[in-house]
């Protein structure tokens, strides 16, 4: 996947580019809004990562112009401005996601992966999942149960998404390692157990019915059939 990174802070740009390349992304970097706009117009990119405060064209102006020109490449905006009004404005001008600085590189990578899944998914792929009273909105990146918002870390969100897509089925450790963590081997750690425990606390602890079940000797199952 080829990412266009438009970021004027050189140290931040070098760090992001290095981490993207470690995650097997190709990365092209532009250090100002004007060169970034030209690159986005002329190049073939799978994702744009755009800093909001740029010399030349500002990040939101740049993005708005690109959308007016018919460019639909998924875009994630980076910004130190994190209040609700600023985030809403970023989404209104055409951002697909908005990440506030400082941020975890793991969260950035997870959000980019979500954007890529949306882009590559067939048109009929559902963007809302439901298991009983547990709801997931993939576009809003939000999980609720009985109307109560459940905050999740990016990895927890991906784990729950996988479980919800396979609701009622036994999901093995190997399946989770491959599909959620991207491992093709078992690192012999308790990372899955830790994340399952945290997820169970968040989606089940305050509710009468437990949805996330451990199937002894097999794996995990989400849904009422796991009783």
C-alpha cells in the first residue's frame, strides 16, 4: 500500500515514515501543503495522511480542494486541535478519520488498516454489526451496548469486530493471531488472554447477560449460543 504523508515537522515525518515502512507500507513524504496537493493530484496513492497545520495550503483547505476535484482517496488528518468542533470540521471537509496529536503509532496504523478495509471491502459489506444488544458502527468507530458507549482501544476494537463477524462460532487462538494480530505463528505469549479479559470487562461486566464466552480447549465465542 502506498501512503502519501504530508507533514511539515521533519522529525515527526521521519518517525511516521519509518514506522509505516516497518508495517510494509510504501511512503512518499511532502513537507508543505502546495507540494502535497500536487503529489495527491498527480500520484496514485492508497491513503493520505495529512497534517492540519501546514505551510502553504493548510491541511483542511488542501483536502477540501482535492475532494472538489473528485479525488476520493481515504484521508486521515493529524492535528493538535482535538476539541469536538475541530474534529467535526475536519470530517465535514472530507477527512475519513481524524487523529489528535500526540498519538500512539499503533493507533495510527490501526486506523489506516481500518481505512484500507473500508476501501477494499465490497459495496455490500455491512458497516454496522450487531450481536443481541451489542452494536458496532465501523464508520463511526463506535461500540454501544444497550445504548451505552463502550470505549475500546484500537486492538480491542479489531478483536471485537472479528468476533462479531463470527458470532456464534468458536474462534481459535490461531485464527485471532492470524486475523487480528497478523502473526502466522504463535509467539507463546498471553496477549490474547489479556485482550480477551479486558474486552470481557468492557462489554459484559455491567450487563446482565455475558456475551463473550471461553470455550475450554477450543477458543472463544461471542453470542448467546456460548452459554
